[in-house]
């Protein structure tokens, strides 16, 4: 039965929208009222091709029946169960299914409700883990410039997007940052992993020398940085980070909120790059974006260090009311089944070369200063309008929406990450429409 909702409410004032130019939006709203597979339907009845999988999360496309039905069934059977000191089978089953597709060596799942909460959880786990092993001085956290790790205090502290940090005070103490790996002077128009920049991982040795390894708990990086405008790891970079962290007893956390669940054509970035971290943070594609859920995945070594003391005692004083929520867990199982039955990770890998070629055909169009890609991720960087950074890309976003495609922009970078079900003609439509937009852009 169709939902009886007004397509556009009379008053848009009450909802303070996240990461949105509220005043601009409310003067000229862009409303989605329905979605199916690769398309959204707008309130004025247009079809918009989803070039971003919502917010990098609807990897199986929209309103997939198996997921919808699983949610409906679970809501009618067991709507909620206390998350502390009680269990329900669905959360355990989902954890087992996640571990089945996780890299070998990752054995445990701690549930959260979002990517931001996964990051906070992993950072807290890192500090507590060292303390549990008698190294309580290891409290420093190392992030990276231009990193995005959500919006909570830990995440913005280790993150490196200036606008996300600068108005929020002093943040966490004891944090340092690696340099980012965006090197357009030597890597522009790279297809896949850039050749130059692995040496930037050596900066970790400098940070270790500065603070002393015995004060550092963890390094957190995105294997491929998405929200900051698609920054790719140079060849050999992640391997070096792994070697240096291991050498100094520092935990390595991969923030796989975007790279998890098939985005690169492998279940996780860890498998794609063949680098095993100690923890992985996930969310988004875990439930196809349909129900909020995140998870921190850890090795046995991380988990087991907490499993000490009297058995009646809580081992970790951390968790959320909705950790492993039954409906989210059911959505997660149905999502993983959809990925498997439709072989969507393999599909993403198979179509990635076509995506790469289509994307790089935009080279030479007005304002395009770089194009980069990996798996089913693509970015087109534009020359900013002098004195008005971000405006050119935002104008491209608005024009693209008018022409029936959804893209995302961050700074003057256009980022795309379509659902893994995208077909070749839809890639042609997405990139062809974007080409038209770029040609008419001031
Ligand atoms: C790498 C990474 N970490 C964390 C987050 C935060 O996730 P959420 O918005 O679910 O809190 C995001 C969101 O885009 C992300 O890309």
C-alpha cells in the first residue's frame, strides 16, 4: 500500500538539516518520496539516477524486497530486546555472517548504530586494550589530514577535515596526524592506486620518534578516503603503515565505513589491499543503509585481552541501547544474503574497469583538474571559482539533479559511488549527463 504522505510539507522550518545549506535548500527543496533499485522518485514525479548509493550506503540498490520483508517480519516478531545482559539470536547470527566475509584473522563484532559510533568505539577499545595489557600510557591516537571518521568528538579529533573541526573547541588531547596522500602534482588522473606517495607512511616513524611509541595506542585511516573527496592510497602505502604500526606495538584501525561491503569489489578494503588491520570500523552497507547500524570488527587478540577477571563482571563498560537491535540485525542478514545471492561484490569488481574508462573520458572537459577511481568509486576534481571555493561543484550538483542524476560534492570535488547493481547503460547515462553539466558550467 502506498504511504499517504504529503510530498512537500507546508513548513520546512522545524527540521534543522545535517550537513546541508539549510537556507538554500528550504528556498528550493529537493525532495525524494520513493526509491527503487537504481532510482529515486522526486516529489515532482521525476526519476533520478542514484550515482551515490544514497550516502555511500545503499550498495544493493533501493527497496530490495528481501531486505524490506526481513524488516517487516522482524518488527512483527521481536521488535526490541535489551542489549545489555540479554541476547537474541538474530544479532548473533548476523555477527557470524559478517565474520564469514571478513578477512581471515578478524573474529569478533561489536555493534554500534553508525559509522561515527563505530569510530568512537574503536578508539576507546584501542586505549582500553593497551591498558588491559599493562600499557596504560598508550593513549595517543594518530589520524590523518583530510581523514573523515564521523562527527563525534573522537572522530573529529583524529579526522582531518578543517571545517568539521575548527568551530568545536579543543577536541581530544593527545592526537597527532599523518599527512594526507593527495598529491595531484605527481598523481593526477591516476587510474586506481597512484604510483607516488608510499613514503608518506614513513611520517609515522617521525611521529613515533616525537612522542615515543610507548604513548601511542592506535593509528586510524580510511583505506580509501571517501567523504573528503576520494583520496587513494599510493601503492605500498598501507603495507608500510601496517609494518610500522606492528613494529612499534601500535594498533592499526581501518575505517571501512565506505570501503566495507563491496565498494571496491571485495568484501572489505582489507582484502582488496591484502593488509590486515587490528580493527575495522563499519556501518552504511552493513544494512544497505536501510536501518542505522554499525559494527567494529576485531581480531581475537584485541577481543581476548578483555576476557579476563571474574566471569560475572562486565568486561567492557561500553555499548549502546540499540547495539545489535533485532530489526537492524534482520536487515543486516537480508543485506548480506542479497550481496551473496546476486554476487554483488564480484559484480562491482567486474564492472569497475568499465566505470574507470567512462569516468576518465571526462578528462579535458572544462574545469576538470583531476579524475581518480577505485572499485565503484570515482571523483572528478574541479578548478575552484576564484574567491568562491566549493561553489562550482555545488552548481554542478544542482544542475546534475535537475538533469536527473544524483552526485555528491565535497569542496570542489564531485564524488560518485553508485549502487553495485549499476548496469553499463546506467554508467553511460550517469557519466554522459555529468559531461553535459560540466560543459555548461560557468
Ligand atoms: C570513513 C567514514 N567513517 C565514518 C563515517 C561516519 O558515519 P556516520 O555518518 O554513519 O556516522 C563516514 C561517513 O561517511 C565515513 O565515510
